[in-house]
C-alpha cells in the first residue's frame, strides 16, 4: 500500500460547456469522487478539483447557435455552468474546488506561462499550413489528414494557412521518452503508457501551434506578446492544473499541492496530457504530475457516446428511474477502469437486482430482521466477538488498498462482494433460525453480532462508491458519527457496542421488475 496520511491532489478534465454533460462526463467525475472519498477515509488531505473549459471556437460556435452574439460568449457559458454543478451535486460529487477557464486568476496564469516560455525562446513565430478540427479543437498536418477529415472524429476539417506561434515540443521529445521510462507510474494503465511510448519512439514530434489569429477567433486568452492572437484552447485549458491550486496567486497552497497525484482523463485526451502537458511544465521548470490515468469510453451500440453522434444517454434519464448509487455502482463495477464499456439499461438492471438487491440488500435486511426478531432490536451481547469474519475482513481490506492504488474499482468491488456473499453463505450454513429453535442463545448472539460487524465493515468499504447508501446503512445499524468513518476501522473487529438499538428501515434496494 502506498503511504497514506498526506496531501492528495486529484483532478478531472475541464468539461467543454457547449452542451449538457452526458454519461461519459459523469464517469470521470464518479471515478474521481470514489478515489477522493476513499483517500479521505484513509486520512489523506484531499484536494479534488474539477471545472469547465470555456474558450475556443467550439464554444464560440455553440454560443452563437444558442442565440448569443459575438462578444457575449461569457454570458453563454455563465448560463451553462449551473447545469454542470447541478448534475455533480445530484451525483454526490464532493469536489473541493471548481475552476473555470474564464476566471481571472486562470487567465493571468496562462499569460504568465506563455510569457515565460516566450522569453526563454521556446515559442517562435512561423507559418502554419494545415488543418483544424473545431469539434476536437485539434490541429492536423497535411500528412496526418490526407483525406481532409479529422483522423479522430472523421468530421470535415478547416484549412488554415497563416502566420502563427509555435511551441518547441520537438526540443523535448528525448527528455519526455526518458522521463516516462524512469517513471513507470506516470501514465496508467500500462497499455496506455505503451501506446504513448510507441508513438513517441516512432514519430518525430511536430512543434505545437499555440495561437489562433483574432481574425478567425477572438474568444480566448490574448497572447501577452502579440495582441493579434489568442492562445490555443488546449494550452489554456491544461494550465488549469497549476492555476487552480494557485501557482501565481496562492503560492503556499500550490507548494503544498503540487505535483498532483492523479490527473483523471478519458483515453481520447491522453496525448494532450501525456505529451503536451509534461513538456509545457518542463519548459517552465515545474515537475510533471505523478500519474495520468486514462480511462476508456462508454459506448452505445459499439460507438463512443458523444453529442455529435446523437447517441448520448442523459444521466437524468437514469437518475429519474434508479437510485443514484446504483448508477455509480454500475459504472465502476461493470468494466475494469481503463477499458471501454457498453452502456445499457438492461445491464444496469441486471447488476442492480443481483449485486445490490440480492446480495447487499438481503444481507442488511436479513440481519436487521434477526436483530429485531431475536434480540428486540438491540445488538446482542456475546461472550466472543471475533469470529471467522474478522480474518476475511482483514484480507478484504488488503485487497481494497491494493486495487484502489491501481484504481481498479471493479476489482475493489469484487473483493467487497466476495466478503458480502461469504457472509450470506454463513447465514445459510449456520441457520440462525435453527439455533434459536434449539435454544442455543450464545451461539445465536455470537453469529448475529458478527453479522452486524460485517455490515459495519461493508458500509465503510462501499462508502467511496455509494455514499448515500452507506449513510443510510449506518443509520439502520444504529451507528453514530457517520462523518467520522475511517478505513482503518475495517481492520478492527468488535467495535459495535452490544445494546446498540438498530433502526431498520425500508429495503435499501428493492428489486426492479423487468
Ligand atoms: N475540454 C477538454 C478537456 C480539457 S482538460 C485540460 C475535453 N472536454 S470534453 O468535455 O470533451 O471531455 C471531457 C472528458 O469526458 C474526457 O475525459 C473524455 O474522455 C470524457 N468523455 C467524453 N465522452 C466519453 C464517453 N463516451 N465515455 C467516457 N468518457 C468520455 O476533452
């Protein structure tokens, strides 16, 4: 297990505000939230930052399509931000800081970084002759886009031939290859690292065009050394990871937080994060983040879910029908974090009924019913508090720590569910109803006590993934101080006080009829 009890800075990408967030966006948020909550209950001081990417041609176009005039883009983005914040609240995303690329401190930081790189000689003026994809906000060379469509999204490209500014990426190519080699955790999972390494070893990096002429686009941050240009939206957006903690305006906080432990991103923006970003940082003398973790895509019918493909699923459609925690659980359990997954409502219902209603819901319900029935709703006293579940709980704790360090949520949840199902089996094997009939009171009390302890432990274990359900379970178990739950308490057995009055409520996950 990696060292705990330290600062933990984790980020999400900044979302484009041209449209409402969909399932793909909510995925990065939920994953980041689960990691943050896990680290918090492990004792880390977490700084979870998210936000919005608001400049560039794509947003300018969206503003105009939505009836705003040129010059009114900020009014447009202001009108969209509440949708994002509302969804994050409804998904229980507990972030610490929300950054907008239109915030003044951010704009000042971008200018500062540009100026610094310009003065050091790593930005130069040249002729750009190539293509630009507005939906992807990407420059493509003639050789990369021979058929005049975007190699990523296959949409038509705009031709650009004009004087522009370039950042000397190529100068740092060897440094980056060496850096990745020496820091195997810099890009995760390893199959994504291999992709970046083979790209870097097999291609000569082109210098990066980092400006857009104001003749074409004015919605952006002006270059500090040439007022005829704004900066390229990716140069602007990537800088958020250091402007947010305050590289310019809150040096004390920045010093404490940087380098970030994790930049959580989708695989489509890996190159920007794993190539452009570390080189930008290196050029200004700041060390790279510790890990860039690229997850896969949610697809529908085999295609990436995206607004332009018209195949998005609105998270509110799901939230309108199913509890928020079943949505969070499904996304993190269904696929190994890093790989693609196919989203379907049927699959969500299947998971809900088997894992949540059947396994977890039943364990809670049966145990509390027995406390109610055999012990007048009070956790029984017993002569021996540590049964066979203690060892299983400790083994589960180890598996959780190990898999959470690799952000393999699906594996973490499997470890928790193995523990849940082991306990369900224990009920079948030990048959408490028989113990009761045969008057074996102490044996019965021991078993029920152990099951209550199992549920206390399971509640802590599922909390990062299903915080609302965990709070509900904690309350039903009659436990107090939910805000103080602690991961280390998973490793302890016998913490629930005998005599605690349980508070059995309605079933947590009533089965969904199909
Ligand atoms: N604005 C840039 C990021 C700048 S970060 C300095 C951007 N924004 S985005 O809104 O298009 O995408 C944000 C995130 O959502 C990306 O990590 C992307 O991978 C993720 N997803 C968008 N569609 C997705 C799926 N269908 N499935 C999973 N995640 C996907 O890129």
